[in-house]
C-alpha cells in the first residue's frame, strides 16, 4: 500500500497539477454558469437517478436497474437539447472580444458617449417618475441583428425626448425594447428572449426579457418598472440595485460603458471565466 502511494507521488508531475487545476476550474465555472437556472434542478434529478442506479446494482434489482439504465441513456441523449440556452450562453461568452469602447478611442467618441449616457439617464428618470415601463438595450461586442429584425428601424439620434415618446403608452412602438447601436437609437419595439433563470416574483416579463438578453450577449440593459418606477441596469445576467435618481443612472452607465484601461484590455478568457468582474448585488 505504502509503496503504491510512493510510486504515484514520484510519478506526479507539474503537468498533472495543471491538469487537475484546469479540470477543477472548468467544473467550477460550469456550476457557476448554471447557478439559478433550471439546469440546477435537472442536475439534481440526474444525481438522484445515479444514486438509485447504484442502490439497484448493489441489491441486484435487475428489472429496476434495466429501467434506470434506459432512463439514463435517454437523458444523456437529450441533454444538449435541454441545456441549449446554457450552452449558447457559455459559447457566446467564450467568443467575446472585450469591451466595445477601447482605451484608444478618441476624445470625440468619449464625449458623444457621455452625452448619450446623459440623455438615456434623463429619459429613464422621467419615464420612472410617471410610471412608464421601458426597456433600453445598448449593443456592445455581440451583435443583436436578430433582435433588431423583430422590431422597427429608426436609426435616430439619441435624445431623451425621442426615448420618452417611444415608451409612452398606447404609442405604436412602446411595446418591446429599444436597441442602441453605434451611439444611435437603431430600432424600437424589438422582442427579447426571456430568461430561464429563477427571478424574484416581483419581476415581470420586462425584467425577464432584460435578463434574457444580458445572459446571451454582453449588452447593457436599462429596465424601468411600470409598477414601482424602479430603474435597474442588467449586465452579464446580474441586476443592479434599484435606482430612482438620474445621477445614480449616469454613474452606473458610465461605469459599465466607459471603464479604465485595465478592465478594457482584459482577455476573452478572463471575461468567460468571470475573473476580475465585480458582482453587483441588488435588492429584489
């Protein structure tokens, strides 16, 4: 026994350590990616099936083992279909190239973006004060052409008045999301994918849509609640704290869209693994 352990230790190399670390990291971030989604319950069900299969094998329950084997084989075949949203989310993150506005952007671009942030924040604040629901999506690296095609093209200059008009109830374009691309209001009345994650019961369809698009892309989403008037920013599948002041919205958007050089230069792998990302915890 001692000699076997000694042999294993002697044959253990740095590559084995690296292999263990990579495998551990992979499974850790897989679990992190599915946290709060239906995949957790599905995995729990799979674990229960494997436990029952082990018990049946130990007790030599042949018929029960046969049934469980059939269920497990069918489940493995169906996994890619069942986990399709989670797989798409992971592959999208893997393909991210970084933050849209690079450190080398010129002063004019930064000034335009700062002005747009002011207009968006002012519009969100005004919509919140009169309890008009709104959903504003700021496209970044991941293209949202499929989402844009579900709505109506506008390609207008970003202004608070235009945004407020779009989201005024009973207007033709108020139902759906506004997509902002290249510092312009590109489209309105767009339909977003709903999240499969478990959200607080107080969050409605608008919040589920905001979470859904943020899970599938690197977009920054501003959602205004029609019921409470609360404003939240959603990015990377995380809600910010509820905001009610214009200055709060400006600061939050500025932090998400105009960051320091060190954050902008982080690699796609860093973004995929979730390293260096400040997690925002908000009240529900």
